[in-house]
DNA sequence: CTGAAAGCGCTAACAT
DNA sequence: ATGTTAGCGCTTTCAG
């Protein structure tokens, strides 16, 4: 089927190859390849002719062929569980930006449906046209991390710091962020502070919980297990957990949710109970997604430098692509407390 | 560089190819190819042997090679401007599901940064390993639609119905949905109904505006240009437009936002002005993203069958991949009015 | 039913 | 500096 006919006999337009460009420019096609890849050893004059021919013919490289032939593809894969809200958006924006600057393309793969074959999926991916792989918040990464390492395939994980594994990663200072949030609440006089965790299989969720505990301990406040409710980073769950927390006989005066989405759920629950915000309940989130400043009252939260994390991960990956044996780095970017309107000092009367 | 050495001399594990499988199974590699592609003319016994060898060696096809050699890649590309909120999520979920069922892989490309080179980008894509392309809400698609058509490359647009172009697409009944929303508001006694448009370059945004006008006209209510504010489908803009609308000397008693995110912005603006919802202002959105039911008051909105749209688009695309010359279809899926708590009949006193 | 062999478009030695 | 050539892994004729 040399001619690539479609099933009904329609003809696919023949692809313009470097051979065509070479003919047009009157040079060998190796020279065209050199020009395309910006290699040295091409006379300015011929380079010019090739460039012109390329433009004229509308030549576009065939990445499959390039990749097959052993060249770099200048694309990196991005593996995510599923696309969720602004959180991913911002990280991806950062990645995108950094990659674009270095002339790399991004391919995004969603895996959420293939829990079982993730490993095979990654294998397939790494044999594919990507030069490297970025993983955001992988759930059961353990399975394919081995594959990646074995194949010496450049990869960086974003927002996942499993302390047991030595994997290149970029994340935020989750422990510190949570600690800061708690310190703030504590400084406001709150003592009974409810905490809604994230998905506990994630390192970031665990670190935040640890930060919560540490702050409490440092302030000499005994931890009350009833004050901790297990969430999953999603708004409905935040709502549920808040209901639970707010039903406690000794109601918390503040709730610290492990991310903004759940904090929004807390707001709903509080409002539904007729609680005034922030008078009757102080709320702190985590992430600082754009919406945090839109809601009412504007959410006090711990900002994660999401975009920066993405950018940073991309740079790190590019480094590994260039130097596969570079030392494994685990970058932690600083979080910041963003004070808005959802918290208030504990008044004596309440 | 036959051996594919890394820059520091580390060796990349050699890929397992069909030749390895052939050796292991003791057959020619053409036979392995036949087995992989489920072609006829292979004895059950050899097929069995090949399958076993594949499993044993952990063979995974190299898509680049396959694609280069002219076979199908069983992957479809998905082109989006940027990843925004739950809206994309849901559509993608539907696409994902349909594709998975047919054993296709999805590759997602974000283009938002390359406004200018989109056309070249698409060309590149279509020369790549995708068998077909799905486009969600493309902004300036006109540029590459031609390329797609010229190359006879299977493609389907989701949520974009530019009436001037004959392009395969799937969308919702935007006009009808807007008309229904307005009818509902009108039936509640509202007369002065503010409207916040979407990004006007999109067909769906225009259709919703048309629906707004048509409903007004059918009810004999003269259109007031002051009541229409141009938004962009984003929450902050919804907030802005609402401020504008609510500052009108003759304030609207209801606002219909072209999507849910903007409706949330309206809620903020209203709350900030001390307006009670829905007593002082009725609000209707469009889309019915998950959050619509979380907010307070729960948002009355027009549901778009997002997931279904994605699924439908995927099926249509698969059809074009199988039959490139199949007739161009433009599917419109029905919208539905979802009544929640953000609207109230206009009382005589207000 | 099966194997041999010719490319797909490109990169990277290897010559010149 | 430039051309020649050998594959990359796979699909698909084309012969048996």
C-alpha cells in the first residue's frame, strides 16, 4: 500500500519528505537533515537554499521517522491520573511554558482508566516518541517507577514526595505549609482546630497531616483524633468532613482543609448550618487556586507555587534528557501563607 | 550510534522487538506481525507460540515504527486550547471512555501558547502517530481546518458549530438551552433579565445569545442592550459583568450567565452587594458542571451532556477513521433545564 | 500458511 | 563541507 489509499479509494496527499526538500534545493538529503537539526558543517549558502525550499514546500518533520531513526523527538510526555480543576491547569501551564521556551512539545496522557495496565502503558510510552516523562501526582506510581528507572528513561514527578523512594521530583514544602497555616490559626487563639486530610496515599497529604500535628505539639496542644477527618481532595468530601467536624459536641472554631476545593466544601457546610464566616468559623485551605480569591469570604490559604513547580519540573526533566546520569534531585519549593478573609481571631464570647 | 549510548556512557536497555519474539517463538518475524495485528493465515499453533513468547519477553509494540510502516497507530489526538476546569474534564472523560472501549489511546495536546503556529502544529500532528484528531472548542480553528480537510485527516470538533463551515462536529443545543432557561425565568415573572455572554467568537456563545433574544422576542419583551454584558466564560469576568449589570439604574431581577463559572461570579457580586439569593436576584447558569450543585444556593442551570458529547465525538471520529469519506455529520445533543435553588418567582413587592 | 524482502522518513556514522 | 549508506522496528507485498 505504498500509496496509502483510504478505504474508499481517496488518496491521502503524499507527505513532503526531506527528499523532496533536497531535490528542490539541489542538495543531498543528508544536508537537509543537517539544516533541520541545526548541525554545523553546512555552508550558509546551502543552508539558505534548504530553508527556502522547506518553507516553499511547507515541509514538516515526521516525528515518527525521526524518533525511529534514533534522534530526539523533542517531545515530553505528561502523565496524569485525570484532569482536575485549576490545580493541574496551573502546573501544566508552567510545564508548557518552560518546554515551549526550549522548543519541546508536550503530550498529555490521562491514565485514570487503566489502573491495572499502567505499567505496560508507561512502557509503551517510553518506547514512544517522548524523550522524557513528567508525572503529576501519580497514584500507584510504584508500579511503573521501576520500569522508568530500568529503562533509564528521563522522568520527574511533580508533587509527590514519597520519602522511601529516590525519585527525581518537584514539590512544595507541604509540611512547612501546613505548619504555617496552623501557626496562624493558633496565633489567632484557636485551640480546637479541625483538620481535613487529603488522599492519604499521597506523600503531600501525609506531610500536611504531619505539619498539622507538629504545630499542635509545638504549641502544647494535645491532638484530638476526633478533630481529624479523612478527605480526598474533592469538594464534596470536604463538605462531608466538615459536617462531621461541625457536629462534634465540642465544635472546632477553625478548620484547616488540605486543599482549597475541600475548603470550599467546608464553607458550604458552614453556611448551611447558619454559621457566619469567619465570625463563627475560621477556615484555611491549601493550594491557592484562582478561585480561592473569588469566593466569599476570600479564602486564607497556603499558596503552592503551582506554575513554578511545573516550570521547575520541566527544567529538571530537560536536564535529565541532556544528562541521563545526572544526580537525582528532589526539589521542594516554598509555600506561602496568603491571608485573606476567612479567618478571624477567636473572640472571648464565642 | 547503533547502541544508543547515553551521554555518560550508560547503556539504554535494548528494546525487545518482534525479531526477538520471532526468535523466541521460532517463526519469522512477519508471522509475529500477523499475530500482533490479528491477521488471518496463522496456524493456531504458531499463534499460540508467538503469544507465549510475547508475554514472556514482555514485548510492547513500538508505535513509531508501526506508524512509519503505514499501519494504524490506534491513537487519536485531542487538541485543546488550554485545560479549563471541569468542563474539559467531563468531555474528556467521555472521549476517554469511548476510545478505551475500542482500544484506542488518547494523546492530548494543548495549544494555547502557539496561536500563530497552530496550523503548522496541526500539520505536524497529523503527520504524527495519530489516526484522527478531536478538537474541543478550538478558537481560531479556521486556520487548520483547511489543513485537516486537505489532508483528509479524520477529525471532529466538539462544542463548536460554526454554521458557515461544513465540519464534522458534536455540540449541544445551545440555542434551545438558552431559550429554555429564559422561558423558565420569564415564567417566574422576570422581565428585566440580564445576560452575560460567553466568548463571542465561539459558535456556542453566539447561539446562546440568540436563544436569549428569541425568548425575549417570543414573549413580547423588547431587548435592552444595557442588559447584555460581554463575558468570556471565566468566573472573574462573570463577576465583573454582574457588577455592571447590578449597577444599572433599573436593576435586573434575574441574570442568565452563559456558563456556570460566570454564574458563580454573579453570585459573588450579588453577595458582595448584600443581595439575598435567590430572593433579590435569580441566577441561571449553563453547563451544569459538578460544582453547580455544590454551591449555595445550588445553581439552576442548563445541563449540557458533556460526557455524552465526548463519547459521541469519539464514536464519530472512529467512524471517519474507518471510513474517511463518510458523510459529514453535525450532531447536536439535547440540553436540559436543571432546576435547583438559585431562582425564585418575582414577588410583587420587589 | 509462512518466510523473504522492500520500504516508511529520518539520523548518524562513514566516506569523500 | 557534503554525499552515501546503513539501519531504527514494523507492515505489507510477493513468492513460495
